[in-house]
C-alpha cells in the first residue's frame, strides 16, 4: 500500500532547503578533542547530507541554501556540483557571514559529541525572496530540516518553501534535526516546529525531538500514538519516531505501525546515522517500496555511514546498500557496537 | 443567518492578546506636531482599544499582555481595571522595557499621523509561558492583532494563544492592524500574517493590509474575492475588507458579500476608527445580529470615536451607539469630512 | 587669579557636544506620574540646556549633535536656532532613530524623578566623521557631557572632539552628567569617564558622580581632595564637586578650595539645577571673574530655573541673574525648600 | 644607551593581555584553501604567540585572557601551562562563547591569507573586573594588543590593565596587531588605538597600522618621523615602524632612528613573523641590549618561525636564535623568498 504519491513527470526528484556547513572530523579518534591535533574537512549539515545521499542513490536533486563568500562556501558549492546536485538556488551571502562549522569529537564509537560554530552562519541568512518557486515547482519531494527554522530570515524562507510545495503539489518531508544552538527557548522551538509540521506529509524524528515539540502540552506521557495521531489531523501521512537502539517505528494514517529489522555494523561513530537513514528511507518510498523495505534500506545505508570516518562523503550508492544487505544476510558482517 | 457560533456557558465573552501602550494626543491640533506644545495621555494600542470598547458595550472582557514596570505601565493596568477588564493576565515586565508610545499629529481631520516609540516595548516581550490557557479556555472570542506578531517572543505567544483557542473552542478574530515599525521586511510580515490568518475565523483589515499579506504572490490584481476565497480554504468564515471612504465589505463562506450604510460625523481625527468599528461589529456578531446590522453598529461606534479627542477613552456604550444611529436617522447629525 | 585662560579672537565663545532631547514635563504636579494626564514639551538634555543657558547669558554658541528625522527633531533644531545657537553641526539621523524623551515626575519639590526613553536615541548616533573640526577650532570653550560617552559611535565622536579641542587650543569643560541608562556596567562607565576626564580643564560633578569614576579604586574614602589631586596630575585646572544642599566646592591646582554663598528659592522642582549652575559658572569664568563670584552667579541662575516649570526654557539672561542676586540681597526672596 | 628601564626585583618578567585563539593551519599547502582537506590545530593569537615566544626565550611569563568553556579552551590553557606560562588569570567564559579560529591559507610562501571566526569569541568577553591588579603589579613588562580593543568589555579590560601598569611602574608595549574583523569603522579603530597608544612606552606596528591610527588626520603623508614624534609627546620611548621587506626602523625620543640587518630564510609562510619579531626584540630590550642587537635578534627569531608550519609551536629558544644568527653569519643559510 502506498501512503504518499508523487507527481509524475516532474524533472526533479528531490530538493532540500536549509543548513549547509562544514564538518571538521577528528583524525585521531577514541580520545577527547583536546588531544586531537588534526581534522579533515567535509561538507555537512543534515539536509545537505541527505541530498548527497539521494544523489548517490541515483535521484535527480537540487539544494536551496546560502553559503559564505569564502573558501569554505566555494568548497561546499563545488562539492555539491561534483555530486551532480543542482546549485542554481545555492545563494552566496554578501554580508560577511561565515560558514557554520561542526568539529566532531569521537571518544569512543558510542561517545560522540559536536562542537558547533553557528554564530553569524550564512545558511541562516537565506531570505524568502531568494527561494525559487520554479525550482520547487519542478520537484516531486521537498525536504525541510528543523535547524533552518531556528532564526530569521531562514525561518521565513522555509515557510515560504512550504507554501510553494503545497501550491505545486510537492510531497514535503520534515527531518526534525533539532539542535539546541541558535534557538532562544524551548517554547520558541516548539511553536515553529509545530507550525511547520502541520504542513508536512512525512515527519521523521527521535522520540526526544517529538517530546520537544510537545513541550507546550498535549502529550505528557510521550506516547508515540498520541504524537502520530496529532499530525494525522493535519497533513501527515507517515510519522517515523526513532527510539535509538530499540529501532524506529513508522506510524501511518490507517492506524498501522511498521518496523523493520536492523543490521550489524562495525561502528566508528554515530554521526550521520540519521541523515543516511532518511536518504535511504525516502529513496525507498519514492521507489514505491513498502515502508518496511524502505526502512530496511535506510537502516543499511546508515550502517555504511557509521562504519566510516565521514558523513556526507560516505553516503552509499544503491548498489552499495544492496550489497551491504546481502552480506549481512550471508552473515559476513557481524560486529555490532 | 449566523456565520459563526459562540460556545454557550463560558464565563468570559471576550479576551484580546497583544499591544498595550500609551497615546499622547496633541492638545493643540490642526497644525504640525512641531507646533504642538502639550499632549494628553490615554491608554492605546489597537487590541487594548477594542477590549475597552467591548467592555463599554457591556461584555465581560479580559486582556493578555505585558506592561512596563513604571508609571506608564501602572496607569495602563489601573485604567483597564477601572473599565472592568480583567488584568489577571496582564504581566509586568522586569527587564527594564518601556511602554510603547504613540504621539498623534492632527494637521487636519483628514491628515493625521503618528510618531511611534516601539524600541524595547514591554508588550512585545510577552512570552508563550506567560499566556494563561485557563483564561482562553473561559472565553467565547479571542482577538489577536498583527502588531503582536512583529517580534519574538510576543509572536510565539500569539501562536500559542491560537492553539489554546482552537483546543478550547473559542472563535478567533484577527484584526490585521499592520504597522511597519518593528518588522524587518515585507516578506517577514507576510509569512507570519498568513500563518496566523490560516487559524482564524474572522479577519478584519484594510485592502492595503491584505495586499501586504499577498506580497509573496497569489493575487496580483488585489481582488477582494480572491483574497476572501483563499481564507475560506482555511478556517475563515467572515472576511471584512475595508476600502476607506468607499466603505467596508464583509465576505462570507457562502459566496455572499455584505455592505452596510455609513453615517455622517463631525470628524476631529481618523485615529481609532478601525478599533471602534471592530468593537461594534464583533459586539453585533456576538449578539447574533445580521452582518449588515453588526457592520452598521460598528460604523456608528466609529463615528463617535472620530468625533472625539481620544480613542480608548471615547469608546461608547451600546446606548450611545444606538442613540447616535437614531439621531442620524432623524437627520440631526449631518456634518461629514 | 585666573585658573584657565581662553584664546582671544575666536569667533565662538562656546560649543557643546552631546545629548539633545525632549523633556515632557508634568503639568499636574505634586502627585505621582500615574495621575498626571497632560505634559508640556521642552527641549532637554544637559549639554543642550547649558548651551541655551550660555546663549541667554549673551555668548556666541553652537551645538554639535544629532537629531531624529521627525517632528521632535525639527522642533529641537528650530528651538536652538530661535535661541541664536548655531545648528550648522546639528546633523539629522537617517536610520530611523528616535528623539530621546524624559518624562518628569514631580511628587513634591524635593521628590522628583525622570522616566527616560533612550532606546535607539538619535543623539547617541553622532559619529566621529560628523564632528566638524572647523567649528571646534573657532570656539574658546568646548563642553562635553557624560551621557554622550555611553555608547558608540557617540562615544568616539566625543573623543575626537577632545582631540580637536586640544589641537586648536580650546578649553574643555566636562559636565559629568551620569545617567545609568544605556551604560552596560559601572566598570565600563568608569573607564570612559576617566579617559575623557584626563583631557579636560574643568570638571563639574556631584560627589556621587566622582565616586562612580573611582569605582575601580584609588579613593575608597571618597575624599574630595584625593579626587581633585588625581585630575591635577592630568590636564585639570578646576574641579568642582557638588555636595547637594551642603553646596559646591571648587578645587584648584594651587591647592586652594573655593566656596560661594547660596540663595533662597521658591522651589518647584530640582531638575535643571545642575545645568543652569554650569551655565552660570562657566559664564563667570569666561568673564574673568573670581571662582567665588562665578559660583555665586551659577547658584543664582540655578535658583531661577528650579523656581520654574521647565529647564531649558527657564534659562535666565545675565540681567535676570543679577536682578535675582540683588533681590536676595535686599531680602525680597526668602522661601527655601 | 637604554631607552626604557625595567623595575628590578619583580617576580614576573612579562605579562600579556588579549587574544587567545586557535590556528587551524593547512596541511596541504601551496594551493587555495578550497583544495586543502586537513588542518592542524595550534594555539594562536598575537599576544598568546608573543607570550609563548617570551617563555621559550627563558622569561617568567603570565597571560591575562578568557577562553571558551569547551575543548578548544581547555587545549589552550593546557598548552600555555605546558609552556610554563602562568594561567592564573586565564578566565573561563560561562556564557557559551566560542574560541576564535584562524584557518590559514598558504597559496605560496608570499601569498598567505587567513579565514577568521571571531563572532562571539570568548577572548573579547574579558571584563575589567576579571583583570588582576596583583598580577600586573608583579610584572616588569605588560604587552597589550590591538585586537583586544575591538569590542567591549575586552576594550575596557585593556584600559584598566594600562591603569594598573602605570600605577605599579610596569613598562607597557603595544603591538598594534590591527585586524579589520570585529571593528565597526576605521574611525572607531583610530579613536581607541590612539587612546591606548598615549599610555604606552613601546609601540610596534606596520606602516599601514600607523596609517590607520592617523585616519582622522595629522599625518596625511604617512611620514614615519611625524608618526613617532606624536607619540613622544605622550609616554612613548621607542616606536618601531615596520616596512615589510624594506625592514623595520626603531625611532627613539632622542631623535635617533635605528635599523638592523636582516637574515635569509627558507620561507614556508609569512604568518607569525610579527609575533616572533616582537618576542625577540622585547627579550633583547629586557636584557639591556642595544636596539640594533635587539632588532637583529627579533629578525632571526622571525626567520625561524616563517620557516616552520606553525606560529606558536615554532617559537625558538634563545639558543636556537643565536645558532640561527651564527649559521647565517657562516653562510649556511642562504635561501630567501
């Protein structure tokens, strides 16, 4: 059964709007960052990672965002283009903003943290007038991401993108991607997350992220079914709630819930798991696969990324994901965290 | 025919959220403000004026807002109480914010302008956590006003108030009351006005205010029926579009439009016309009157206010409005601008 | 003995730089402001008041400052010109700043307070590039005032004016005029007050103002002679420390201290006492009078102002001050607070 | 002849106040940063580098500054301590500020640039109350640096440190270290640089930096002797003006100018030349050497640093500098840029 349907005949499969930044990943790992002396540079930011993932999986993609007018910004734009992602709506800031940074610290495969630089970040300066309606009109699926809601004018740019998607019949997926930096208060966060979620077809987030959205009331027990039911009263068709090691559950309008099996992995770090999962899952849904098969594909894609040093650069092709699943099925990959 | 219905048995008729400030009205008028030497102090702010109007008309009212911790703030709270408006949700700021000011300039009855002081205004500091759900739960009608959307955290407080109204079955009226101060850009304004309007039952605004809401597209010709139709796709039941001297038109979901006759007035200034009209009209709707009769009542209330020196202090009782209509009908009031 | 000497042959006697604003004085007095309903508008701001005072006393004066591009700003400029003060260096802001306001509350002649509006005030936006060196070059005496040091770029404009004064041989007087609004911390205040005071010939302030300047150490006992001695190590020749009802003392480089007798007054309010005293005292010094006679003249000027409703508008002529002194000497004025 | 004399018997030779940050130096060099994939982390910031240099040369040193409460901040404090620099006045920020970053780009040995992250940098949050008077009282020489003047409250902290230095008889050196980031305007910069320079015994800067200080007038021709003469009217005894490849000139109060020979170097990059020169020169002056010998020592120290990958980490010991001079004298080092 298909829970969402995509407009046929549109030239673009996927467009995302939001955060574009730089990851600086520790080269010397399994130690505190104080003892890490060198870092490797990658493109980062959840919606950028997902777009790179979608492009690697073979879809026609584009990005809507803003980069700094510096070496980091040019590196990002160039990397997207080398990955066959249209950058015609990647705008260059002219106000002296900088590229957001994320230094990663990997103390152990399960103890990972991030040191963020988000002050005066170019991606948050994307303005409504810079969002191209024609690009969204051409896309089957629009992905928005929570961090782009954290500040004006990026926040308004996202709401306008949502209007354009509705007007032109694009399916909208919302990757909650909540990061406490930049936001002023939990109440501010909850208000804008809710306003955006009302307009989305597919919601993906952790239980903690949905709890934050319910900070102003409505579900004190943090019950998944209460959460999902709320959004089915608006536009949502699929609500995926992630419970960490206990796995993810997809709730659907028909009252059903869906789970998929998980795979073993030789984990280097946990960063990027959510982004690769989102790419794999949305890819499956766009292929018309069942939710279970889509979720399984997302899980396998995530296993590949968390076994690697980077996030964006490790996004797998469809063949690599299928190969990973087969090797797991044959028992060739067994290590787990 | 009744276009909106109000919950029976609620203890409060009306609650408004938003701007509370001080008007400093020129005593020496019909000249530029440079030549005005003395000013008289009144409570002001569109939602405050409407609430005072509703209370004078005999309804049970309350206000949700924030005042400065100074002499101006205490004067406002005291004035509301003396007008039998519940101030249990009028919060006092503790950060050193000031009371917004509006100096009025009356060069002639038709040439009026306002010099605004809105920097660090206490009313814009109302936060979501300060909005009392129980108060909104008790009210039949919630009025929101555009200026409260101009800045965080007041903006989020209004969106939360809208949620509470929906949850507890209160009718919501939105007085657009667009003021360019405080807003960063027309796009920002349009985005939040639209997000709020989607959730409202009754919209009141001038043609220019609706044009601003359509600045991002959708109605390049500024056609009233296109404007109204958009909101009927959401929650709206009544959309009133004001065309200045050409009068106001109320559009309704059934495709009808409604006009009412206007009255003559000895105009002192134009300030306060919209607020008294809103109070009179909403009062009529709450009495179950036809839209035409409600609009007529609003127009007469407006005539009384624009014939006086103040806005808030001139808000009439129901008897005064009825008396004004009768005197007009008897031909006793003839002067117009 | 003359403690400071002024360059002969300069076309301007006096130029001041700094705050220009509007006073809104309570018409109904001897009550809390909550109960005051009407206010009268006057030009205000300590350096503006002193300049008006100097002009009334017959000196050739000019002002360096910035006004808002609104009715209040135009009123101020016009008032200065009507008082024969050159406004060629009164710049009009183009950023949307407002005119600072001071609402006065007179609970009793000795219980006076001010409600200030200083957010986004135009006078604090005066920039160094707007200060005209040629104007300072033409002046015998430059007056600076502490409030102009409270924020950039006005702060830098004052330091540049001090440089110009030194370069062109103008005597500099510093009216401390400390107001807590706008300043971030006592330490910030103390640092910039001290940097400015190092470059001034004449310092005037209350004991409390000098205490604030010594907040970072150096005179824990608040001893007047320690205070004065510090500044004589820099450029100061005269340091006047005001002790409220106990009167003022002028300290000089030669180790002497000077006091003058005070006069009775029918006090309406205390506002403006310091400004009129400063104008009268500096006028006397510029006439070559003894410090004692100059201080007496300042005291009499202050008595006239505190017996009136306004500050700026009540600044007396030299004849009026002399007449006041004579009437006091004849025993015709006896009332005191 | 000795131009400055240092107090005997103080326990500390040298204390610096100001910027503490992280350099991220390109590992793959001689290319644009877009093509650099890995970076190595070092302690950076001009006054920090000079302090590390002074400690390596054998002096007893301390630092006054503020670091972020994160891994970068802890790395900096730890690095200083490992270099025997007292960190008792290195304060940890608790407001969520970040560590300033400087990514270096080395396109060729002579084409170097820096990508700065200075938004919300912890070092600029050092407040006056955090500067320890007792530490400055114990030091023979205080170094201040221009970047710490760029913003409040760090700016006020520096002015207070200057007061403490004067009070306790410490010699003050001012390394101009002008960086355009953070400053609002050239006028703002000029005003505070001049106010600080008036209180300093030794000034070191490039011709361009002195030009910026004279942006408000006084030396339109950019003449070195006019520049130096201005400061000799205040507290300065030595003014060093650097002319890039043409070498540096030290001007002294007696009207003399001093030059030293330069040395060949196998240049990797130009970063750090000024800091190592300052450390070497000030070390020489503190040893009582002639200015010529001190300048020569500074030049040789600079050659060592620009031949290395880092700035701070490459700061040489006195033996290494002497050895470098000897090897140059023996003709063993010949390469130049």
